[in-house]
């Protein structure tokens, strides 16, 4: 395999800002044909329920289902998948699940209230969602880690029922995925995928119950369907290509950094891997490591395309400038491979997950560190957060006025309501004024 040339940028260049924006630009414009196809599938499932779900499942997954009940896997099948795992895999899944659960326990929001001097009570009531749908990719892909990351926070939050959908092309299921579902406490599993699965979860069918929120990754049809049913149900996020940004002071082994860049570039050709350093010679060393290690990678062609089309090595004058660049990019994953990551982290404002120090590979976060690996991409870390327990809980405001409180607040409300010409509002408050 020939050497690859990765884009080089220098933050001191006069047109650096423009070059950086060009690097970050990603055309994820909706394909109109896909949009229309998904709309038609959603309408069909909404109108025809199980019949439509069976038809699409047989067509797209090459199956011969005759009744929707055939799509559901029994609890015994999930338990059997768990019991049948090799000991090493079972132990790894259990370790990851325990760590994810321990971290999630810290995220639970609690109800609170306080009493004012006149006896009026104000507060907030926290309630878990009744039912959540979890989409899990199927076929060649197997993501048991994604099952754990989506399901465990939901269960910690207290979600009443967790419904998992996973396509089973040709009727084939992945035992590791089913074992993860068993371990995470998923309540029901349907072998169903694509836009039809999203529609079934959003609107319900005779067999598949409607949910309050849909989480989990999928292909362009799944992502488009999630966009289109949002409002009927909640969704976690619309995920773009995977991203990693590394700040290194030039003192971490270049092979380590090259492999960390590979770890995200191997996801797909549109993934983005960027390294920022104050040391130009170190950037050269990492590029040499990239070209040395690339031929050893199973997904070498994908990595090569990702790094040549969307990757970059960026030279900065100092680490403060590196932080400024990070806050512009707002990456999904950020590695601070420096001597004092805590000091640098204080000024990081926008990143999905921050991996501190030379020994903290981003891959640990993908599987077993504990924090969630479902993270904001495409600069959305500027305003959104990792998936967590709080995504499966909702808040209700509590207001309990005493007679004295109704008198005081009623006068204020009356003045403001009449200022808006809403006299029924005003009189409703005035009736309770002494």
C-alpha cells in the first residue's frame, strides 16, 4: 500500500479559519428519494400495522414471516444466548455492564421542593419514561456495546418497559447482541429493522407497542425515519460520522497516537480523525507511524480514505491555541495526550467526551470505561450532551399555593394578564384574591 498524505494545516496561517471550516464541512444533505421512501414506509406501517411490518421484513430481510408474533424472541432465547457465551466474552460483557451501570447511577435526577415564607410549595417531580424503544443494527454488524450503552441508563432511570428491535437478515441473529440484551434487562426483543421498525415503535401496531422515545444507531433509512417521527416520540440524536480529535504535546509514542486516529477512521470513510500538536517534527513522526501501521489494519482501505479525505495534522504555536481550535471543532471524542490534562481541560468548552492523559485511549470509552459512548457529533457538542440517565427521565413542575400565596401571586398575575388582554387569565387569578 502506497504512503498516504494527510492534510496539513498551520494555525498561524492567514487563512487558517477558512481552511479549518473546509476541513470540517460535511455534506449530509437529505437524499430526497430516501426521504420520500421512508415517508411512504412510515405511512404504511401507521395505517396497516402488523401487515405492513411483515411485508417489509420479508422483502428487505429475506424472511418468510406469516404472523407478527414470529418476530418476537422469547426471554428463554435471550437467556440461552447469555448462557451460551464463551466465558471470556461473558466476563467482558459483565465487566462493561457493571461499569456502565455504576456510572449511570451517579446521573439519576431526584425530585426536590422548597416552601416559601407564606406556605407556598414549589418543586420539581422526576418521572421515568413509561416505555422506550432501542434500535440495534443487525446483519453483518454486531454492536453489543451499543446495547449496553443504550439499555442500562434506561433501566437505571426506571423506564417501565424497554423494547429492543434488531433486524435478522435471513432469520439470523447475533448471539452476543442477544446476550447483551439479556444482561442489560431488555424486556422485549423483536427481530425487526429499518424504517419500518422505527415507525412501528413510534405509532405501535397490533403486536409491537408504541414507545415514548426511540434511541440507538442505524443506517440512513433509520436515521431519516427517526427525524420524521420526532414529535410523535422523542429521539436521542441524529448521529453523524464518528470523530476523534487529539491534542498531543509531542511526548506520547507516535504509534499510540496513530492507532488512536485509526480507531475512529476505521468506522467509515466519512469518519474524521485530527491531530493537533505544537511540534511539527512530532506531526511528521505520527505520519510515519500512520504509513507504517496502516498496511497491518483489517480495514486499511476505509482508514486510508477517511484520513486522506477528512483527516488532518494541525500545527499550533501553543496549547492554548490548540484549545481554541478544539472549541471551534466541538469534537465527539477529544484526547488530551499531554503532561497536565487537567489544566488543559479547564478551558475546553465543547466536546462530547474528554479522554485525559497519555494512557486513556478513546477505545476504552467505546466499551467499558463507564461513561456513555453515545455522543454528539458534527459540532453539536456545542449545545448537546452524551446520552445518559437524564435522557430517560422527565421533569414536571410542582406548584402548591397557600391561600396567602394565591393572594400575593394573584395580584401580580392579574396585572400581567390584563397587560396581555387575557382577561380570563386575570379573573381566574382574581377569584382567589382575598
